[in-house]
């Protein structure tokens, strides 16, 4: 019923434009009724609209039948005129995919020419497209009886219709009749064998296929015998016949696919890959096998092997964007960045707003240090995308790198981006304020760094770690009371917080306040976390401050083993070795400290503390910007 409207419109056009059997007034009546139904449909509910459409269809159907009757009464010339017009309209409807209208018109045409074999075929095809299989079966049956199964294709179609209707016996009769008239019909032979197999009449199926093979030794018959054996779960027999099929025709991809899938079912991935690989050596552009090979290699993470096959498959089907994305990722993993960028640019041309492709491109440009193009790609990702937050983080990190290379050119852009994007996206607010704080800390603008963090304190995912950082900044402006009050709040919530105890103890050490209380706090922290390198460093620094150099060195070396990347631990070791006049060791840890400096302020502090050591070659990463 839902297809009635397009049918009505088509009929109206036919009745109004094509056929001269109606008078002008009648045409106007039809048009008026169509317009009325259409207009009313805009304001009526669904049920009322449907009723209006059904009534309109009845009106048009009556007009059409009247035209057919009038043509018959008018004789041969009138019949030919109307038949010709109906055929053109039906054919046009069929080409446009409007099978409802096409079938209706062919049916009317058969009223004029009931014995037209060609029109019957066209009518049957449209009925099948509509799913009207019972009607199609009757029409096809009549044609085949009249022509004594002269047309093989129609017989195969009728057999397929019977099969779809679960009329197995009738389908088998049809295929047998086709084989009588067309003994070399491989399709009829195969379809009949399939039908026997579904009924578990395996002997009949084998006998039929062997008989067909004697008449014509095509690989299709051997292949389907193998399929029958597979249904019987006789895998060895099936495998032998599949290999014979490939000997008969080395390009018969169905046999290679079946052999490979048999190995896959046994979880013998290596065996399946070997089969596909051997076949592709002789048939490199076989799309089904190539596609399966790529799927198997991807599924089993055999990425090194998959690349050449994925390249070829992608060249054969450039419309498969998912494959091209995977190919781009493969190029990226292989560090073939230019090829990866080329692939993603091609994909982007097809889907210019794809957030994933823009993200991949941005990441590739970032890896190849093409930062401005990376920024352009990441900036194109829409704020509604699930990748928006992550892409914003990438932009911030790129700008951070650019600031380190050229502060004058990029610092304002960096600060503006962190402020604006962090202010508009809740998930970025804390992270971006922390990045601003780090930036200001690097410039030793500690009050601005503190202000950045205070803006987001107690919001969202603000954590203890952020509080430690804030406390350390307060210490740098000598506001020890505020720093310790922040850490004390942490201890009030959890008196056994080792890091908070360590922070307070180390703060007292650095300010030479009550060293014994500082030691007590650090010892408590050590008892709670004996393998924490940062706390071990604090203990070592206590020993150094109290003149216990041997103990200090032992603790600091252990701390360095636990956290080799920490600037402060390396700096402490360098200081002790310098005091011990072990200058080679001092130089070693001096370099380690400089290597791990992330902020210019850290670097300056290290240089200040360790001034006086001569002839030290600085690592390239620690050179002045």
C-alpha cells in the first residue's frame, strides 16, 4: 500500500499525457481528483491519507480499464496504439525502479496482447522484483509450457522461484526439464545438485554432478562435489576434490577460498595464509581471495605481511575507505609517513569533514614536525566530535613545542588558545590551567602560575597532585604558610598520605627548620612507601644537610635507581660528588640533571647550583634556547 502514491502519479501522467482514448473533460476529472487527493493528504492523518490514496487508485484503475476496453473495441490499429504507449511507459517505469507501476502496466498490456511472449517475460520479472512470487510462478510456468522450455534462463528463474517458495519437488522437476532440453546447462545441474544436497540425498547429488562432468569436464562440477562432501562432513574427500578443481583451473578462486576457510575453521591460520598466498602468486588481482587474505592478516595482527596485499587491494577498490584508513595506519606504523599522509589526504578528499581522518593527518604532520599543517588539521575537527578534546590537547602540545623554539612568535597564541579553549570546554579547563601555570613557572612568574591554578582549585577532576604543584609554587614565592596549609588539608583527610608527609618534611629541610621534625616526617613517609624514589631523595638530602654524607650518598643513589629521570635527584647527587671532589661523577649527574630539565627555570637552577665545574660538555637538548 505504501507504494500506491508513486503508482498513482505515474498513472496520472500516462492518462493525462500519453493516451488519446479519453476526452479532455475526462482527463481534467482525473487530474482534479489527483490534486484533491494530494492536497487532502497534507492535512489528514495517516489512515485517512491511505484511504484517500486507495480511492484515487480505484479511480485511475477504472480509467485504465476503460481505455483498454475502448482500444479493443476500436480494432487492431487502436490496440497497437495503446499497446505501444503502455509498453513505453512500463519500460520507463521499470528502468526507474518503479516495479509497481511497471507490473501494473504490463498486466494491462497483456489484456490487449495476451499471447505476447516478450511482455509476459517482462511482467514476470517485475513480479519477482515486487516479491509476488506466486503470480510470477504462474506466468513463468505458462511461458515455459508454451515454449517447451526452449529458454534456459526462464527455466532457471522458475526453479529459483519454486525454491524460494520452499516448493522443492516442483523446483527439481523444473531443473530436470531444463536439463532435458539443455543437457549442457551447468546452472541447472548445480542447482538440482544443491536441491538434492539440502534434502540429504547425497548419492543423487554426486551421481548427477559426475554425470554432468562426463558431458563437460568443467571445474564447477568437481567444486560442487567437494561442497557436497563438506555437507557430509567428509573433509578429506572435499579437500582432495578442491585441489583437483584448482588443477583443472588454477584461477578458480572459489576452490582456493573453500580450502583456506577449511584451514581457518581448524584455527590453522598459517595454513590458510599459505593457501591464499599460493593462489595469489598466479592470480594476484583475484579480489575475493585478496580481500580474504587481507582480513585474515589484519585479524591476526600480521601487519608486516599484510602491507603489500593491502596496497594492491586498495588499488583495486578505491571506494573502500575503511581499508584505505587501515592502509594509512600500516604506512604510519612502518614509518612511511609520506605515503601515509598521501593516503589520508585522498580519503579526506572523499570525506572532507571526517574527524578521524583529520585527526590521523594532524598526528602525521605532528610526527613529521610539520606543525603548522598539524595545527590546521586538528583545528578543523568540530567541537561536537568525540575527538575534539584530544585534538585540543594535541594543539596545546604543539603550541607548547613552538613556544619553546620561538617564544616571541608563539607565546601569545599559546596563552590565548589555553585560555579560550580551556574556558569553553569543561574537560580541558583544569589541564589547560595547569599548562598555563607551567608556562608562567618557566618564566619565574610564580604569582601568575599560582593564579592559574587557583582558578580551578576544587573543580571537577582537580586532584591531590595538582595541590602538591600549587604548594610548591607557593614555596617559590616564600609563602610557606600557604604551601603547608594546602598539604596539611591533604593530611587531615588522610594522615597516612606518604607524599604529603614527605612534602612537609622536605619543605622544612629546604628552609632549615626543625630538621629533626623534618626527619620524623620523612621517616614516616619511608615506612609507608619504602620504594618511592622521591621520598628516598628527601631522606638522603636530610643526611646531607646533617653531615652524614655516606648515608646521603647511599640513599640518593637508591633514589636515582628508582627515578632516573628526576632533575632534583640527579642535582643532589652531583652536589654531593662535587663536595667529595669526585668531579667525573659530579659531571655525570650534572649532565643527567640538565638532560631532564623541562623548564628553563629548572635549567638555570641546576647551572646555579653546580657552577664552578669546568669543561663539561652539555647535551644538545639542554642548550639555551
